[in-house]
């Protein structure tokens, strides 16, 4: 969506003040509150809303930019609270269908998560470390996620007869989303802030992924040393806090029961060992269940399986076999499957909206929408992902390393699409990076792959951003590489890149000619999509024992 224009006054004031404001000044000099508002709102996508939001902040021209953003976020919290309250009242409408109520319930959960993310951003902005890169990365991450939640809410009404409820919800949800967008645009101006794009929305001039940290021993450094050991040690050498076993030999017979019994809001790692077996259940790791880890007996041995799907009445968001929202989640050596089948449309195996989550030696099996990398920062290493349509999708900042992406046999007249990235705003620091992976056909597609077209991705949202680099692309990949979503939608504003891929499907000579597509030739540009530069790997993966590569 192109930026709105607040008129010549805003442009003139911003230009006049530019020379007077030093990037190093804590509180720049502004002669008046109006001129301060003009400067702060410069570059936002919704400047009229920005100006009206700042209009009643006392002594605006005497406040630092972090204080101004805090004030804006606090007003956004008020809007979130009002919207959530409105949802609660709307639930009493007797004309709502069961499907409407499911979608509204999703919105209420997402608004609750949004409130937490906004509170996290103000805590960072009020911190003495506000100008440090790691703090600002977190601010940009949680504000990006808060916007994503609003999009997800409205997507829940994309069903027959859902228009009435959607139209009722849309104004207040859009208002929240636009307010968060303005805060995100202002936050980019802070020292230490990383950028989702430059101020110029021309794709060729945008910076792709900026500063997200370093790697250590094969994992982003945000994986803590103790967690890294847990991810790499033999299962027999790990002392679990809880054991799940189908035969009753553990403390629990279902994964859900073990999760429910885990401590809430704990800062200590809590390990749940899930013995070999097929666990037919839907599992939710709610936001209060932080620092959980699932350990299985291996891919195909420990299997969590269910079949919720959109055709049978679920929302995409709620269809996940396993849904993870509790931060700092880890999993290794297991399979998560949605067995709904190719005719049931959206049917998620795993949904992740947990910050600093990592998955090692896992498999995710489904058809359409297998892996929902919903929001925040995620890492997948040596995992297998199976699906058909848009089977890796969402709006997190996520890196896949040394994984296998397998396209399955779809229904007749369907195409396979590996990715559908959902970046809605040019300032979000999100995208999908696929590095040193194998991109191929699953065994059920190999013999008939000439009958189905298979693409690397398509743009789900306006600023969709995906990169395949240093990966092996099999012959299943269509020579065009990428597929339109609908006509010319997003073809100029997306960022799709390929860098040093190999294999029979890697030739770029017949690739699409879209403005937003590029063959990356610069190592410095490609390096912005690595674990070290994209998901704060130096801060958190170092402690998880999941191996990772820091750069190219």
C-alpha cells in the first residue's frame, strides 16, 4: 500500500528540520509541538493518523523519540483494549454462526498477544539500553508481530458467509494495525534500529534483511549454551522433567497433559521427553508456557498427529496439530503431522508464534499450509517439510538451514508452491530465508512431476520477502521459479532473491521478470539473509545445542 500524503506542510516542515536534527541528539530541538509531530511522522504510512495521535501529547517538542514512540504505543494499547472489549460484546450477537465465533475467538487471542508485544516494546524503549542493537531488534520484532496479529485476525473470516462479521471487525482491527505501523516507522529512526527496507519503496533500492546477530557452533547465538547441549546430546543422556509414553511407562500418556503440568512463566528450561509412539491430539503451548522443550525418539518414531482443517470448519490459525506461542521453545527428533489430506484445503501441522524458537531434526507433514511460521524469530535445522500449496507460510523472521523441502503430489489441476511469505508492511523485519537446503519432490510426486507445476513461492502479501541461497534445487522446480498470487499484485513491491543455488532447477535464465525479483550477485547482500544477520543468532541460538552456520 503506497504511503499517504499529509500535505505540503508535513513535507516542508520535515525538510526544514532535517538539517537541525542530529542523529546523536537525545532530544532534538523543535520550535513547536507541530513541527516535532511533522518530523516524527515523516516516513509513516499513515501520516494523518500519526499527526492526530501525537496532537494531544503534552510538550511533544521536548520529548525524546523513544518517549514519543512509547506515548504512541500506549495509545495503541488503549485501542487494543477497546477492540478486545468490542469483540467480547460482539460474541453475544445471536446472529453469529459457530464459524464466526471461532474467528472472533482467534481475534481475541491475537489481541491479547498484541497487548503483550506492545508492553514488551515500551519496556525496551524505556530501558537504558534502548540504543543498543539487540534491544532495537527486539522492538522491531515485537512491533512487526503485533501488526501480523491483526492481519491474521481478519484472515479468519475468509470463508463463505464470513463477510458480515469481517466487515464489523475490520475498522477497529485496521485502526490498531495502522497505529502499530506508525510506531514501527518511527522506531526505525532510533540509533541501533535495523531496517526492513529503506525509506524508498523501490525494491531494487531496499536493504533486505539487516543486522540479526552472529552464529556459534552451527546455531544463532541466541540459543543458550545449555540449550545447545540439549539439542545435540543423545536423548539417553538428557534428564527430562516430564516423560510422555503411550504405554503408561511415563508420567503422562498425552503431550497436552505434560504441557499443562509444566510450570508457567518459568525462566528455566523444562524438558518433556516424548517416547516413540503416535499421539493423536492437538497440542497448544500457550504464551505462559515459556522455555519448554520437546524431545522425541526420532523422525517417524515420535509422531504427534491430528486432522483439523478449514473445510471441516476450523480457521487456518486454529487448525494446527501443534501450536506454539510460549517463547524460547525448542524441539528435536520428532514428527508433527496434519493428516487431513489434499482435499481439505488449509490444514496446518505446526504453527509457531514463539520468539526465539528452534527446531532440530524434526519433520512436518501435511498438504496445504503445512508449516505456519506465523511471527517473531525462528530457526529450523536439518528438518524435513512436506506439503503442496503454500506449505511454508507466515510472517516471522525465519531461517531454514540444511533442511529438506519436499513437494508432494497435489490434487489434479493444482500446483505446488513451497513458500507464501506474508509481509504486509515495508518496515517489518520479517521474511523467509532458505539456506543450504534441498528443494525436491517427495516420493509420491517423483514419477508424475511432469503433470504438476511446482514453484519456489508466491506473494501472499504486498511486501512478501523470500530468499533461496546456496541450496540444491531439483528438476521439479518450474523454470519460471515463482508464481503470481493474483495478476500483478505485489510484483513490484515483493523481494524474491536467489543466490548461488545448484542443481537442475537452479538455472535463472527463464525466471520471472518481475521488478521485485532479483538474482543476487553480491555476497554482502546475500549475507543479510543469514542466521547471523537475520534472526539475532549471536544472542540466542548459541545456548541451544542446535548446530548452525553463521554466514554464507
